[in-house]
């Protein structure tokens, strides 16, 4: 108890000394003046520059949203700069700068936490970043970080010709995680920005997105090698060996990647195209990746097709240049039917379907047409050709509707659909 009482009295006496010093009030006045000046200057800057004004940005626009967040940092960053200058002047003029230094450390930590909250969407990653980054930043501000790094470097082990220090492992873990996070954010943001460019067509956007992804991946990989202490000039030594490895071990991956770039450039496949592969599988193109193209079938299944197949094999693109498609519906009628009258009736019935293209303004070859296909064993085989927009399946299912309409029409007008018949003759009644 006596020791605690003595400690309390010592702290009380030191506090009284600090409060009686004029330098204390001078530093407090400087800090208040700095924040007032920073607030006024930052406010005028945001008023003159609309791109960094949070109130004037376009909603969901990635660039302006990012600039708006930077605009909010003008005030604290300007205050930090002024506090740093004030700390140097206070140390020189007053020989008493600990209050300004404390305000500077607190301001830096608050700005760091604010940046993490604005830029990191994942709450778990944001919390880990704060727990790791804030102590490191605090130790750096008070000048202890360098000594701590030397201690961590002294804790090391040797595995063959490789020296592993505790500092190197922690540095790789921290900065590696940060680089991967920055790479992912940069990739998603960059792709979002590219795909919002209305003056670019879809294929140009996809090529630019893939190239951006490759550039970010290579950049992050090189930075990680640099953090690990790998001499980048040594990469030129095994560059030839890497090329041979790509030629043999990674040939399929490289081929699919290059095929994906070619597909986007030659415009043979695009999103929402209806593709029929050589083996008969069909589906809509939903996604073009670096390795494969995703086809979605009508029954909800996804077909992952290697990009190389679209280069070395033949395929049918039903909706590549024109969404209009021609289809055919077959049906038979009895031999005693009035075919000329039936042809006109069927044309009129088919033209009434809302998805079938019809009208006098269309060319005659695009209007519904009914013709004789041939003479069967039991009746006359006929068919109807018609044009529609899209593929005759799924929500655009037209063929089944037309068969039902043709059946009802034949029944209403007394036409018969023949069934298989055989005529038996008795040559010798005996």
C-alpha cells in the first residue's frame, strides 16, 4: 500500500509540474489550431473538386466511390502533416514536444483504422489487419520497431544453405497476405471499371480484364519473391527451363489460355450465344474464363468446355450473328384431304402464335410456310416452316404449342391424321 501511495504521489507531482508549464498549453493550442486549419482547408478542397466530394458521387460507381473515400481522408491526412511539422518545431523551439507527438501517434492510428474500415469489406480480415497493423504502426511511431526487428532477425535457424529467421517468416506472412488481398481487390475493382466502359464492346472488355488479371498475378508473384529475398535476376537463369516446362507439362493450360484470348478477339463465341458442340451437347454461354467456357443447359447443368475445343474442333453457334432462327414442324394428313385449302389454314394458324414472325412487311421467305414433304405409306407427310427470335426451347418453346394448335385445327375442319394401315387381298378364296 505504501508503494502504491508513493507512486500515486509521484504521478500527481509530475502532473502538477506538467500543468504548470507554459509549454503544455502552447502545444495544446497548436494542436487545436492545426485541427481547425485542417478542417477548413479540407472543406474548401472538397467543395472545389467534385470528384472527391462524397455527396456528389454517382452511386455504385467504383472510381468515384474510391475517390469519395479518399476525399474523406483529406482532413485527417492534412492534420497529420501539420502535426508532424509542429512536432519538429516544438522540439526545436520549446524542447518539449511529447504532447504533439502523442497527438500525432493517435491521429495516425485513427487514420489507419478508418482506411481499413473503408477498404476492407470482410470483417474478419479487417479485424486481423487492425490487430496486426496497429501495434506495428505504434511501435514504428515510438521508434521501437527497429530494435524489435533486430531481435527477431537474431532468432533464426539454418536448413542447408537457407537461413530462416523469425522476422523473415513474419514478414512473408504479413506482407504476403496483404499483397494477395490487394491483388484480389485490384483485380475485382479493375474488372468492374473495365466492364462499365460503354464505348468498348464485350470482347474488348473481356480481353482487357484477362490481361489485367495476368498483370496483377505476375506483379504479386514478383513482389512475393522479392519479400522472400529471392534475387530476381536469377529468374533469367531458369527462364529457359521454365519455357521448356510450359511446353511440356503446362502445354494444355497454356493452349487453353491462348485459345481463350483468340476466341475473344475473333468474336466467334460471346456471352448468351447458343452453342452446339460436335458431340451433340448444347447450352448457352454463361462465362468465359482463362481456362474454359461455361455452357448452361436447359436442365440447369453447367458444361465446362476447354477453350481449345473451340479452336481445334467444329461447333455450331446458333445465335452468333443473328438471333432469328428457322424451325420446322412435321405432321401427316389423310390422302383424301383438300391439301390446297389445308395449306392456307395452317399458315394462318401458325402466324397467330405471338413468337412466330409473320406479317406482310416481312420477306416472303421469312413468313410461315406449309408444304408437302412427301407421300407416306398411310398419308401425306406435310411440314410447316417458321421463323422466330431465339432458340425453340426453354421459355421460347414454340414447337410444342404449334403441334397442339395444328391438331386442334385439323379436328375443327374435319381433317384426319392417318394411322398405319395395311390392305390384305385374298387371292384364293378356297
